[in-house]
C-alpha cells in the first residue's frame, strides 16, 4: 500500500507544479497614457497636414525662386513638384522613376491667405476672421464612426529657419468602430512653434460602447524649450479619469 | 519551458521511488527459469515446469498477464502543446503591445491571472495477445486554465479554459521481458477533440512511446519517452491481471 501512496503523491506533485505563466497586471494610469499618446499623435498629424498646405500657399504666393526652392525641398520634399493648372494644384513626388500624387487641391482661384477656399479629398480649408480653419469630413459609414475635425489655426507666422508658428484650437473625432471613438477637445489653445507644440491643454475622451469604456484624460503640453525632447514626449497626463 | 526542470526532477524522483519499491527477490522458480532460459536435464526438473510447453528443447513463452490497466502523467510534448496552446512557443505576454488604440485600451484594461496547465493525464487499457504484443486503447486529457480580470475593478471578466481529449487504438511491442522489468515501444492512432469556449475541433492524433520501461509485477510503475497526445516524458503506475476462470 505504501508504494501506491508514494506514487499518488508523486503524480499529484507533478500536477500541481503546472503553473506555467504568472499572467500580467496593468496599472490604470497606463490606459490614460495610451489614450493621450494616440490623441497627441492624431492632432500632430492634422497639424502637419495643415503646415504642408500652408507651405504650398506660401510657395505659390512668392516669386522669389530661391525661397520657392527652399520651401519645396525643406517642407514638401526633395523630389516633389508643385504644378498649378487653373484652379487645380497638384503636388507630386517621384520615387524610383514612378510619379505619385501627394495632394490634389481644388481652389476657388484665390490664395488661402487671401481668403480662398481650398478643397483636397476630405479636407476643406478656408479663412475665418484672423484664422484659417481646416475641416475634415469623412463620408458616413454604417460600420464605424466617421473621422471628423475642425481646427482653427491663428496668428500664423512663417520663418524660413524656424518654420511655422501658430495657435491651434478646435476638436477632432477619430472613429474606430460603431460607438467606438476618440474625441479630442483642445481646451487651452495649443501653441505650435519651431516644429512642435509648446503649450496648451487637450482633453481626450475615449468611448467604447461595446466594452463599456468611457475614459477621460487631460493632457498638458510642457515647455519644450526647457525640456528639449521630441514632440511626442513633452506632455504630461494631468488628470486621468477612468469612468 | 521555465518549469521544464520540474518535470524532469519529478520524473527522476518517480523513477527512484519505483526502483526502491521494486527490490523484491525473485522467488518464483518458474519465472526465474523462464528469464534465465533454463533448460531442464532431469526428471525432477521436468515435473516442476507444469505450465511451460516445450518445442524441442526450447521453452515457448506464455502470456503472463492478459489485462493491463495504467494511469500516467506526461510532461508537455511539442505536439500536444501546439494543439492545446499553439501560441505557447511564440507568444510572450510581456512583449505583446497591441498597435491600435481599441486593442491597446482593451489590453490595458485587463489583468490576466496565472496560467495553469495540466498535461497530460492518460489512462490505458491493453490486452496481451502475445508475450511480445499487446493491443488496447489509450485516452488522454490535458487542459489550460486562465482567468482575465478588469484591471480597475478587479472583477473577473472571463476565463479561458482549453481542453484536449484524445482516444487512440494503441499497439505495444515488448522487446525486453524479465521478471520485474519490461521494456517496450508503442504506437497509437486515433482522434483528439480540442474543446474551448470559442469553439472546438476534431483532429487525427497519434502517440508514440519510443522507449517504455515498467518495473514491477502485478502492480508496477512505468516511465516512457515519446511524442504525441500523451506528452513527452510520462510516468505512472499500472495493474496487470488475468481473466477470471
């Protein structure tokens, strides 16, 4: 009988030694960081789209060939080409001998800085008092929330060395699925200077109705000139409300 | 793989236990003679060998036990692991960072408890057809259990329980037999059911014991090295018995 008991104990010992993975744990703050990083990235993407279009406007407004060349190579792309035919502006690039269209802009015949209305795919840009407004409208889709944005760019200044500086206000919505979207509201105007945001506060609300998530995250941009790190890192999550 | 050493140590421990409990002196003369190929030379010797048939001068070995039941436990093997949890070899939770925001938030919203894996329990029955050949059936069970919790509230959201259940026809070939020790190889073919909440599947399955060792008589312990649904290294115990006359 003794030997059977020993065998049973040996078998049970084996069976109970079978925890092969300790699992993992996440702190709630990591959720806020993930949402903040994505919201900041989306706002930065739209801002850089605006900068490209503003540069095209700058390029077409000047007759200075040297400035044009600097604008084209430094802000649009070394292999880029800007062509204007009537009310159409086509920005293209050549890659391994193949020509690719970057932007196809339809204008009302006026420069953007002179109150013109420019349209490119789902983008629409126009002047309102002392700001240029960029509206993004994606076609409605039954499967997901359509992307949309309305951003105002004020106090625009351009320096060939420092690039653009301006203030940004407005909001945007990034759709991931039906009832699943990220709403970004700029609460305190973002200050953009020397190719990065310098100050401002944005509020990010991430909603996922399917999983029952509704998270509110507030992000404050820090003074990059005092920190000196890349533009995606100089922010801090001020409040992280996980609802 | 981090716990592989546990299996090896436990298998060695089990083998030592079995060896230690198997130190009995061979007292059965009939068995001793059969094992040592003893050939009788006198009338007295012939009278003692009541159950051995002679063809010329060579003894024909008879089936000692007609039935064999055993229960074993196997360390994870490549085939059984791939079917039970195919991602085990290629997936590390710590390295996994989802790309899109919905997946990332969902990932960060959950904590996963420890993964418990039980593999592989097997139960076999064999019928000895010849002293060197037995035919029977082999069944095995393996499972993985892991729960997922909300990282904020701590409430359990769901459990991922995955099971493999196999049934095979198994042929066992014994190539060394003595009173206490038997060595063999076996091959089995059959089906394995993969069961989980999200669905399941039924696959053809095999099991091979490349080298098997039993120590004992009626009650015995065994150790096998093989591949297939019963795992890689298996240990266990069994019971041999004859039909009631």
